[in-house]
């Protein structure tokens, strides 16, 4: 049985950003980073859908001892 190749998140992020910017085609990014095109498509969609969450303030209120 073939093992799934582990791809670091930093590589996925770089490839997804290049795809969003339109600097390279899907195939070019796929070959450069050694990632399957479907993985790049999923990464791009995830970045577009959940990227705004990175800039949202956290909903957790911090409690300070002695307050």
C-alpha cells in the first residue's frame, strides 16, 4: 500500500498564495512543489474560506489573577 506524502503547511501556504496571485498555473505550482494539483486546489479554497479567521480577535476573554 502506498503511503501518503507529508507536505508541510509552509509549502502548501506558499503554493496557495502563488495560485491566488495568479503568478503561476496550477500545473507549474504542482511540479515546482511536488504536490498533487488537487492538494493545491483544496489548499487555495481553505485559505480563501478560512483566511479571514487569522485576523479576527480571539473570543476568549483572558482572566488575570488578582483582578
